[in-house]
C-alpha cells in the first residue's frame, strides 16, 4: 500500500491516488478548494480496491456511484452554504477531501451523514436525503467541521490522553448523555469526551448557520426552495439549546479528560455562544431536551414494522406514560389537565400495514409533551411549580422517558431493528 502511494507521488501527479483519470473526476466546486465525489470502481488498482474493502469493513456496506442528480444537489447545497457562511464553510471544507454517497438502505439505513476519526478527510452523505439544499448545506458543514476537529486533535492537546486508544486508558470513562438522542440497545447516546467535544464544536457552528438560514430563507426561497422541505434543516433554537447543554456537560463531566487546547476551545466556543444567544436556557435545565427525544421516538414509530409484540409494548407504555403524566401534573399542581390524556391504545393482534396503535401512541406522546412544555414557565423546567417538599418534576419526566426508551429498544424484533426505528 505504501509503495503504491509512493509510486503515485513519484509520477508527479497533481491529483489524489483514488481519482483515477483526473479529467473525469467530479468535484463539489472549484477543484483547488473543495472535495471531490467518490466513484466506486473508478480506480481499479490496489488503492481503489483497498479503499472499497475498507469502507465495507467499517460500515458493512459499500458506496454508491453518484449520478448527475446527486452531483447537482450536492453542488446546489454547497452554493447555498457558501452564500450563507462563506469564510467558515471554506475553512471547514479545506479539511475534507472526499465525499462518499451512501444508499441509505441496509447497513447505511439510519445514517443521515457520517465520518470517522480513523478515516481522515472523508465524509459520507445519504443519497435519500439529498433532496433539500438546506439539508445538504447543513450536513456538508456538519461533517466538514468534524474533519477539522479531527485534524486539530492530531496536532494539539484536545484530550488529556487518547481515551479510546491508549493502553493506559481507564476502564471507566466519564460519559455525557445526549438526551435528545435515542439510546437504543447499546446506549449509543452516551458519549465520551472526544465525541462530546465534537458535537459541541458542530452545534455552535450550526447555531450560526441555521440562524442565518432562517433570516435569509424568504430571499433565497425561489432559488433553493423552502427551508422546511422534506429533510428540513435543524432549527437554530435547537442548535443553541444542545450547544449549551454540551458546554455545561463538558465542564461538569469531562473537564479532567480535556487537554489545555481542549479546555481553551471550550472557553472560546462558549464565549461565541454567549455573543450569539441572548436568551439561553437556565443552567442545568434538560426538560426540553428529553422531550425532544420523546417526540422523536413517536415520529419514527410511525414507520416501524407492525408486529404483535410491538403493539403490546405500545399499549403497556401508553398506560404507564399516562400514569406518569398524571403524577407529574399532581406534583406541579396542574390536576385540571388530568382528564386530557387517555390510557393509551388497547392491545390487540397486529395486522399487516395497520399502524393505528402507532398513531394513537404518537398522538398521546405529542399531547403529553405539548402540555408539559406549555406548563413550564420558561419553556425549560417545571421544577419552579413543584410543591415543597416534593420530587423534581423534571426528573420524573426524565425517568419516564428513559424507561420507555429501554422498553422500545427491547421490543425490537432484531438487534439492529431498534436502531432503525429510533435513529434517522
């Protein structure tokens, strides 16, 4: 492999070894400062075959051949990103060299976009979600920012030590729970310091990008379509809220695991966040984040396969969540809302394509979440309404959602089914 790369360099070629004939390579924009779009089989030599095998080994599936429609949508998203955030996007994309198109099916199902620390300069985008230029712009920036942080981590003291790779790493690593993400069977929403830092770094930038997108959407609608088209862009408010939570969590859970550069980066990004967000959530609040997951699960259950086991689980969860809702309302003195929730769908045999139980369950969840957020005086916490002495209403909601997440994951027919139901 090293010899093949060395031979390529010795030829004096001005293109990468995977590009094959550079004349026919597909670039996102100007070849001097944008990544190119990978075409499987274009290089049938040792390097190309090795790269294809490596991707299949890492993700259990290969990449797709981009067609003209894929390329047009990628380039339109890149033009939009460059219009909204020219300097920041150019700097981030300079760390990305290759874009791979995934099928969005089989092993790629549930992955909107992705990248890995072990695959430097390479990002993957889901072909099924390229329909909306606003989505493309967001995810191009998202994954390019990850690549920039990966490069920074290679050269600076972002972490006190490489916790994932060091033979001297502790067996127990402090974890941050990304409350808005579904844990699945493997607790995949529990992040180590590096992943938490990576997400914080991205969400601060997305807060800026999405704020600008919302501001300029009316002017750009005729060229790029509506902001809330299928596969919509993340709302700026959501990005701000998640960034705040991650900043607090880095300080409270991961500070000892960050190196000097990592701590200074957190300080700098927090200062940027303060300058952009004049109405932050109260410190320590999490009700809005856990209810975001609660509704996300409800939406995705509408596409879940119908089965007797899942129908039975939804009926039981509907009843237990209704009871937990009543207890929360009682804790905050809002008993007048007790009559507004049902006891969940009645269990019954599942029929092919019958999603009635799913819809009723989702409707109940939306009612519960909307009621709780409407009752929260600031939209972020119910605890100021709690009768003293008494339990934390926010913590009661969190216990309810965590328990339901575990039940939904366990009810999945196959180990990977829970991830497909609960992840985009």
